[in-house]
């Protein structure tokens, strides 16, 4: 499960990297800024393609959906915090995700994500939970981005008038899979990614075949990712800054880097 992550890329970098045609600006949201402790229900940068109803042209957009998908048929937005992830094994079948998987796929750019390793019990009988920062290894000539596979939905709030700025809610979820052996030592699930060569196909709203879409999902191998222990300050959503991803000098009773990767 991916429940916390960081995204520090600037709007200009995202527009250039993903060849965005339009940035969706919302008065209800602050300007895009680096975030190092993104939590469920937070607005997050996401790239999507939408067909203009008037002109029929497909445009690539940088939007800020809230993390935690609310299906269009939901009675209220209370489901959001529980639908931050969609399992790749069932995403094409589950009622909450299958329509979005067929027609509303997005890319969720990130620097990396956090998972908690459960260590041995302490003297009080409580297991030690140590956060790890998991992120891509540097790639020559490529931005330091981890591009997660996501889905998005639109939900109409029936309690608000049509012209209210929050009458329509855009939300998203991140697709996950069984973790590779290397990262599975920390947590049994990890986000799926989309390779750069597949971005256009993944975003294409004309691609409605679930099997074809599923083939575009990528589970990164150990040669693509690395991980290290970080401060437990990340456990508090009020803490947010680059110091959260700084590696700890040493941590007792935790697996070594070689054991993890």
C-alpha cells in the first residue's frame, strides 16, 4: 500500500516533461509547491487527457485531483480516504475502479514514497515501525521522477448548487501490485509505474480495452529503485520538508541496504 509520498517537481518541469497543453487552475487550491509528506485527501499533481466536448480535440492537462478516489455513483465523499490505492490484480473488475480503468487513467508524478517496516517487539511488547523512503535510482538524461499509474474520477456533490466552486470533485487513486522481492522486505505492496514510452498510450482516452491498458503497467525491479530508513517525523502529517527524506546514519535491528536490495 502506498499511503504517503513526496512530489517536489515544479509546475514548469511537469509541463515540459509531460508536454502538457493546459494547466487546470482552481481558486480553491493554493499554488503547486514541493510536498514531502503527501497524505490521503490532499490535492496532488496528476497528468490526464480529456476530449473537448465542443471541439473534439484531446488535450493533455495538469490537474490537482484529491488523493482518494470517489466513484461517480457514490452518495458522498466519505469513501475517499479508503480508496487511495487500487489493486492491479482486480482494478479492471472492482465496481469502484473498472470504469475509470477503462476510460480515465492518469499519471501521478512523484519523487518517491514511504513505507513502514515492522521490526521486532520492544520491551513493552510493541513492534517497532520504522519508515523507509523508497525512490528511483538516478537515470542518465531523465528527470528524477517516479511516474505512478493512476486513475481519476469526477463526483458531483448533490448538496451544493451547480455554480458552487466545489460542486464537482476530482479525485484519484494509485494502482499497486505485489512488491518485488527486494522491496517486499519493507512492505508487501508497491505502486505500479508507467514507462515513458507508454505515457501516450496510458493517457489515451480512446484506449478502452482493459487488457491492453493492463499491459502498460510496470512493476519496477531492484535495479530501478533504492530505499533507506528515514526519520519517524514523517508519521505526523503536519511535518513536511526535504529533511524527511534524509537517510538516517544508522538504525539498529533493521535490515541492511544489501538485505533490502
